[in-house]
C-alpha cells in the first residue's frame, strides 16, 4: 500500500513488559490539545484537521468491511446477553459515533463484545426473570452506569486504573471467560433448554444432563453452521459469518425450519429507539453496581490493549484518559438507546486495521450501515435459526482461548504465569465476575511481593523484565 497521510491522535503508546500493567502517561502530541481539556480544541475530534479524500476512501472501505462482520456478531452477542437480537444492532449505531468524537485510536472498533455480553447476562438475567422488556431496561441501565464510571475516571485523569488489569490477569480471564461462553452456547447448538450457569462446570453439567433431549434438526443446523464458519473462516475470514447468516436465513425460510421445531429469531422490530433513560428501580441500580464496575474495567482494558497493540504498528499515539472518556460516552449512548454495554473488540479491530482504517470515520461508516440494517433489513432476519447465532458465538470466542500463551508465560516468568493460571482457573470455577475479582487480587498481591522483594534486594532485576 502506498504511503499516505494519516492524522495522528494525542499520546504515544506506553510499551508494557511481559507481566506489566497497562499504565499510561499524560503525554500529548505536538500541536494537540491537552487531554485534561484546556481550551475548546480538546472538544474537536483529533482527525478533523488535515483529513483528506484519500483518508475517506480508506475509512469507507474499512467501515464497510467491519459492518459485514458486525451484523452477525451484534445479533449473536445480544443473544449471548439474553437480550432480543435487535438490541445488538442498536448497540452498533450511536455508540460508534460517540467514540469517534473523542477516541484516540483510528482502528479500534467499538460495539458489542463477547465477554461484556456474558457479564451483562450474568447481571441482567436473574433480575429480569424472563421478561424481555425488563432485560432491555436493565441492560440499558448497566450501560449507563458502566459508561458513567468510565467517564468519571477519564475526566479525573485516572487512565492508569488499567494497571489493576495486568497482562497476566487479562490473559487468564479472557481465556477462562471464552471457555465459559462457549459452554453456555452448547444448549443452543443442540436445540435444548438448559439453565444458564455462570461457571464452566455448571454450564457443562447442564448441557450433559440434557444431551438425550437434543433436537435433531437443530443439531444438524448448528453443526453445519460451525463447520461452515470454521472452514469458510480460512478462505474468507471477513465475509464468512455474514454469508453463513444469509444462507442459513434463506434456507430456514425455504425449508420451513421453524415448522420442524428449530428455534428462530422471530419478529425483529424495525427502526431505532428514541433516546431515553431506562425505567429501573433504585434497588436494581444498587444490584447492578458490581457488574457495572466489572464491565467498566474489563471493557476499558480490552479496548485499550487492542488500541495500543495496533498503535505499535501504525505509530499512532493513544491517550488512556481520552480512551476512558470515549468508551464512557459510547456506553452512555448505548444506555440511552436501550442497548447493551459496548467495548473495543479484538477481532473487528484487527479487521478494521487490515482493511486500511485510518481514523474513527471508519466507525462512522460502520454505524451508518448498521442504521440502514436496523431501519430496513430487520424483517429479513426473522427466519434466522438460533443455532446459527450460537455457532457464531462459539467460533468467535474460541479464538480468544490462549492455553499456549498461558503455558509460555508460566515457563518464562513463573510469578506472572501463576497469576494468569489462577485467574483462568477462578474464572472457570467461580464465574466471570468472581474470577475477575480473584485475578485482580492475585495480580496486586504479586506486584506487592515484587516491590517488597526489590526493596530488600534493589540490585535484582524484576521478574517480568528478565
């Protein structure tokens, strides 16, 4: 690709060591406003100055490419969160605009993500008690609370809060949560009803006890979808999920799969909801607070780690404080849209970068296309088989399982490896929220031990830099 002008956001990425935390400096780039917000220029998107037609062409292509991947993922992650599928589409509209106005990464793709969806399900499901309208209201409140926490931390310049989620904690938590998510989708692939469990053993047991009840047609649809996604993912990795969704929807309508007992998405309301505050009680807000804090932390840390990894390739500058503000505004926008909490995703951000995205305008293009889908194309989604959505989730999250990386970290830096494995095991055994709490505690204890050891032996090199 020929060298072209790319606008640059305000802060250099801070490299992290093997087990180092994702800390941030308050450095600003030349000619950029101070991230603390001095002057009206900080209110303007960094990419406005110097934006060129060539940038627009590149961003438009990237935005279209990400939208192709986002449609099936948005529907699937809403289902993972125990919400109506259309909620995932809503979460892929206004939040992307909010991030584009403040965010400092040109490639980070905001929207529904698997781990945040699982956290949403674990918080919303028990309180909604099967009422879809209450689930939507609670998810909106959860997004508002998580966004409010992120916004407050960003305005207070506390981007270094990501330090509590060190690399070993994120690695162990992500791998454990991905396995839990995959296990929760087994009943959907089999076409059976099973209670949702927060931990891996409970999810596996619930599915195993009902294997004999598997619905043959649903099992066939789910198996074919998994195979198609895995095989097609090697040939057309960006387009395969949407192709599978379209083909499965068409086949369902043609063959009448709903009449054969296969669960389908059903009626999907067209249009976008008017911005409003969710109607929930004060007791609900108090009950949702721990999940909101967990989503605020893990969602921010996931997005920041992706943004920094991409910035190392592009030479961009990332501001942790502005990323907190941007992610917070995105979640607040999601809450007012009665959508689910959002974050920066691994797979879509990688696709965005590979497709040539230069600025958050790519996200605006994606949001515009998602609006078109929500306004005009939702009736076409009604025959979509639910096992296909389960297959999309399973094949997406299994890529997040990094057992080899866990083993490598344990060999290279045993202290960091123990933190990662502890977080991984706790997430599998206790569930995502408790596993995250255990991982943070283990990481802080390990860091305290390292500092105490360094204080006693100042000439020793810290473990995570060996």
